[in-house]
């Protein structure tokens, strides 16, 4: 696979380490009353879609950016690649 | 034996004879021959034995789809099994051996299997070797394994080099037949970056094999004209001997180039094969078609071959399997074989054409509506029996049968991403569907366009389309007038009533086996494959799959397209493990990382141990020491009594800088860091988000906005990755930057009561490292040896007064030598990882054995360290009920009651008198060592509610090795429990 890095252009998937579902960006607030349940859901519950999937990749053999890659799990087509930091910041700003 | 079956002409160089041997017998062939064509020219028909029944077998095909003629080539470390003679390029001195026979190819004792074929039907192994169950592993499987399998390996190391490479192109053209050449001409002239790859050593595909492809010129004439032009184009890379074996995501193709398989040995320092990863913007599959056999009684005798292959041998290699060849077919293309053979002077007694309306053929008799019902000849066909249209039988003597059941587009690469082919009724074959991999197109015979004219036009048209899609303008080249015969075929798969008619030659699957599979309800194609082994092994059913599907379709009453095909997967043809491994062989399999003191340690005769990729000194034996314990005990005692030095460079080091660095460390460590003063170090424990401890180390604060974090050796990469995740994904608003500096600093532990005195001789005098000025857990940026910048940490893993000193890596070796010189007066000792381990166990420090992925801060006795006042990774879930029970494991020390006993690592603790079973398990031992200070074996371990059980005696058992000793639960801090030494 080739991942079109937002800063570096197309890079071979071998340069990356895969983590998983990009919902790992949505770390709950540790002080909410049901924090234990919220962290349980955050850590253990994942969707496993046959289709478009937003997921985290780490450019370990490259510039060490974490990326949010939107990939179709059936065709491996990559629809979008963003810097995870930008995504995380945008979420924070929206909250 | 002279070349009795050599014809005139061909594309071989008769002025370049090559000598070779087969099963020890010497033969001669010519440059341009394959091993198969050279053997054929020498009149050899018998080339192998079948997999299961050990039936005599000869060539079926002339290409990479060959199921029968598998041989061992070369000898020693270069011996390669299961090589298809049809693709083995002949070279002078080649030695080949037949396989799967004993004692010889002519007299194979295992041919007895053929007599018992009634019993050895499909599913035989599954049905027979069912019980007793225990016999499978010890008896049945080894015997079956020995009897089965084809070629063998010598077990010697392969002496040759294999390499890997990367290529990029606009258009990758796979196959250099008429389709590929016309596409390459089109794309090459348009200026696109083109790669033209073909598995053959001679480019041209079927143009080399067919005599009359063009109206007014010869095929090889056109090929050399096209190749001449392509060779002159700098934007075209021509890759013969290169098999594109797989189509992967995003236009990536895998290919293996056989750089030196056609040489006795590769040139010095040149690879034998290269594995290419080709990144293509567009790809054109021009892989042609593969002919299919017809199943009839005893259709596997040597000499019975595919018609297109017989034609190829005659035209390209000037070889014929026999001087009298009968043609058997269901389509017009079979007649072309008869015509070409006759033109070469080979006798064709008859064409047996199952079509009742078969046209005549000048020069031979056409038996329209006839079928072959039997063949004879023990080691090669000598005659056939034909059932004529009128029902009468006729026996015809012949040395070969050229059969054709039609042609299948060679579409594997179009289906590697789960594409499913569709059925094309007019040629009675599967063709690629529209669901091709992204960026791929297919043309020529591979697309079901079987004439030469269609191939030329299709290749050029698809090349224009592909380039237009990339914004490159391309125009159709002038192409020669070519043969454009319509496909005239009547589907015909097998002769009815045959008792043993082969479908899959390689796996000995007959029509009867398919019937049995159907009878036992294995009717889906995937079940059929697994039940009968159809289409498995080196040829992957290239010649056999469709025939078997057709028989199954007939039995189930379903049409063939509804019966479907099995899934096509890479590799297209077998790929040597050597090519896949490339240069990653032996010590090059992974990098070896050397510590800065490595050379010095080697000089001392150190024994090294692999720790991940690192080589670390394990201990430093001295003259007279015969057992590793003697060295380790000495290193421990000398360190604890005076001073020792250990290279700890392998620990991960991460530089953390930024205005929010303190906040960031608070988030990633379970314990608090924000209030750590500048000039101080703190131990830190990292949790996973699920609350389990996963790494520990220290963080030293050199400035308000600058920390240096250390990690364990094993987790250096993981911790850095996780810290980047925390920084970029979880707390992206923090002003903090990270970089790994593990390789940038050489770091040594200097431990023992004399460590300060030693360091005072090294550290420049303006830096006061007295206990008052530089107390326990201090850190500072200093200079040593007259101005060299360094970092000094007063931390201790051994429990002694100790420091860690770091200098830029390139000074690591010099510092080690300087310190050893400075330490001479204190009798300084270098110590390795074993002594390091002994001392940390004596001190009760957790390491990897304790941070084993199941233990929490509470288990490690650090529960109170986990801050409840801040957000950090893992603290919420570390409070889960199940991880905080009263009887939770606690880290304790373990001491044998009898000090001469040895604490077994991995042993489990049971009450002194109760039962020994899992239900009564009280805990387990994680680390053990012999403590030379205590003169006793000791251990660390986890015991339920262990903190409250000091002094209790338990039984330590290891049922695997029958060990059972009494131990006492003690504090994990065997040495200096109050920490007086390290604060001294």
C-alpha cells in the first residue's frame, strides 16, 4: 500500500506502524463521574467496519508523524490522510 | 545418444553446443534450448514420476505451467528441487536429476502405488489414518511425509546472493508476446516510463512458437525490429527472465528477476535472483493464454502433450517428442499444430477431432467425430486406440499425442485482489471481469482475444488508453498484418467411460476422483480442491482447474460459470525463499547494535549476550575462572566492596523539551513530575491505559523546560512511539517536543562505595560532586577529562552509592578506558549484565520479569505512587475492582529455608501443608539469582497479599522438574533495606 503523507507525499506502507481505530483519539475526561465505564468503552470497544475505516498509522521509519488514514478495508483504497495532531486539535477546538 | 529428435530451423544456436547431464547421463543441446527442449531433442520422453501413483511422466507443456517435468538442478548448496525443465535455461555443465523415484526413473519401486490406486482415491489419507489418534503424529505422518513430497534439499547453505530492488514506472507491461510488444512500442514512443517484463529469456511469447502469425514476415523478424527500437529508448526498461508474480494494492507488483539462473554460478558479487517491488501508475496484463488438456484413458503417458507446446518445441526449439505425432483436439488451433509439424517433416498419422464437422487438413487424415479411448506404452506412448464416429475402433501407432481442449486466458494477475472472472461463451473459457485491480488493464489472449491480430491491436489500444488516463498523448503504431482466425471450438472435457483419465497431472487427480468428491458431497470448487488436492502444488492447477470444474459442473447439472473457480492468489509461479529473504540472511537478518565499550570489552575477553539487537557484555571472565558464576560473583563482590563499571548505553533515552514538558511527563507517568526541581532525577512508572505497568525508568530535569527520560532497553522503541502518540494525539495543545537520543549518548553506571572517588578523578574540578553538593537523585550537566561535555546522574540500580555518567557516543570508548585507568587504585571491576541482574535482585528492583504485562503498580508495591490528583495514562482503569482486591499479588523476596537449596525460577508457591494445585496457588517466582553477599540463592516473586506475609514459610514447587523446597517470604530489599549506602 502507499500512504500519501500530508507532509512527505506518497510513502510505502512498510515505513509505517499500524495502531488501529482512530477513535483512540477520543480519550475520555478522567474526571467525569462514570470515568471507569467511559475508559472501558474507549479502550475495549471498537467498530470493525467492512468499508471505510479511520485508523491511526505512525510514520516510524520516517518523520514520526501520527496520521489518521481513512482506508476502505474491503478494497484498501485510501480516501484521506491527515496529520493526527491536526485532527486532535480540531476536535478539541470543536468541544 | 545423438539428438535424434532435433528438427531443422528453430531459434537455437546450433553453433553453440552445450553439454549437460540428466540422471548422470551426458547429453548435448544448444544455446537457446531449455532443459526440456534439449532432453526432447535427445529423444528423452520420461522425465519424472507422478506425485501419488508414481506413474511415468514426461512433458505436458513448454512453459511455466508445466506440472510433470519437475527436476532437481545443480548440487550441494545450489541444489534446487521441483524446477520445471521447461523454464530451466540450458547452460554448459548443467546437471539435472529426476525426483520422486527409487531406485531409478525407469524402475521406481513406489510405482506399486499405482496398483493400489483403487484404494488410494481422493480422501484416502483422511479416511484411513484416523485412529488410534496418537499414531498420527508419531507414525502415520512421518511415513506419509517421507513417501510424499517431490524434490529434496541438501540442507547446505545457499552460497549465492539474492537482492531486492524497487522500480517505478508509468506503465508496467506484463508479458512480451505480441500484445506486450505492441503495447511497449506504443507507450515507449509516447515517452512514458515503461517496464516490459517477461518470464522467458527470449521475448516474443507465442510469436516464437507459431510459424504463421504474420501474413508476410516471420515473427522473429518483427520481434527483433521492435526490440531494437525499444532498446534504443531510454524510457523503456526491458526485463527478460522476470516473472511478475503478484498484483498488490495501489498498483504495486511483485516480480522476481532470475539474473543468473542461466549460468553455472552467478558472477562474483552479483545476485542470482532479484526481488523487485514495482510501483506502477498503470499496468497492462498481457500474459497470454494457457492450453488445456483433454481427459481420456491413460492420457498421462510420456509423449502425450498439449498441442501448442508440441508446436512451440517444433518451431522455436526444433525438437519433436517423436517422429510420429497424432493430434487430438476439439478446436481449429489443434490443426495448426498438425500443419506446423508436417511442415517440419514430422509424420502426423491423423488428426482426431471430436467435432463432427471438423474441416479437412491437407497432408493428413482428419477423423471427425472421433475420440481417443485408450493409449499404450509403459514408459511412453506407443499407440492409441480411437473410437471413430461410426463406433468402430482403430489403433494408431505413434510416439506422441498433441492434444488441445482449447485455451484459457492466463488471468491470475487480474484476480489477485479477489476479482472473479466471467465466462465467455464463444471461446468456452473464463476471461477477466471488469473488477480489475486499480490501474490495471488486460489485453490480448489474456483478455480472451486469441488471434495475433487481436493481440497486436489490443495491446496498442490499451496502452493508449492507459497513457491518456495519465495525461500522456499516445498514438497507435503501424502493426503488421497478422493471423486473425476465429476461435472454432466445441467444448469437450473428457472422454466418457474412461476408467483413469487424468485432469490434474501434478496431483494425480482423475475424472473418477472428481466423481467421488461429488458423490461425497464435496461439490463446491473450494471443497473439491481440498478434498482431491486438485490445483495444488507448484503449478497451482494452471492446466487442470477448468477441466475438473467442467466435470463437476456436468455432475451437478450446473453451468460452468455457476460452478465458479477457486480464488487466484500470488505467487503466479513459485518464488524461491532466497529471493524473498534477499540480503536478510544469517547475521544480516537483523542489525547488530554495538555498545560504545564493545571494542574495549572484546579486548577484555568479555562474553556477550544478545539483548534485542544489542550485543552486551554478559560477564568478563578472568584467567583461571572456569564457571560463569565465578566471574559474576567476583564482579558483584568487587562492585559492592569497592567500585564497578557497567555499560548501560542500551537503555532508551528520550529528550523532552518545551514549556509544557512538565505537564507532559505528568500525563505519561503514573507518578507526579511537575514539582520535580531542576537538577533532580525521579524514578517513573509508566502504565498502559488499561492500568497495567509496562515500563519504568527515570526522568532527569536539567531545566524548567528540559527533561531527559530513560526507558528500559527492550521498550525503548515502544515507549518513544507511545510518547509521540500522547503528544500528537492525546495532548496536541501542549508545547513539547521529543527526540530519541539513545544512540547519541554513551552511558555508564559507576557503582560501589568508591564510585565517587573514582569519578572525582574524571570530572573536571570546577564541578563539586561531594555528597552535600550532589546528593542522591541529583543530576547535572558537567564536563569531564578537561572540557568534554557530560551528564551526571546520581542514581543506583545496584543499591550502592552509584552514578550514571553520559558523554557523546564517540567519546564512549575513551571514557571507559579513562575510568578504568582512574579506577586502578580502587581495584575497579567492569561488570556485565549478569552481575547487574544479581545486584538489582539483591536490591529488590523490578525489571522485565516483574513488569511482565500482567502486573500493576499495586502488585509492584508502588500503588501509592500512582497519583490520583492528575490525569495520566492508565490511572482511571488502574482503579478497577479486580485489580485492587485484598489478596492482590505483592512483590516480595524469597529465600530458601535451607540456604544450600536453589530457588527455581518460574516455580509456584503453595502453602506448607496444603494441596499442590492451581486452586491453591499462592504466587510465583519471577527472578532468581545466587547472592554472593548473602551466600544464598534468592528470588523475587509475587505472592497473594505478600506484604502482610513476611516471615511466612511456603512451599516452592516446580512440578515440571520435580522440585519442591521450603522458602521464606522476606522483604524484596535483601541488601541495604533502608537505603543508607546509596545516600552515603
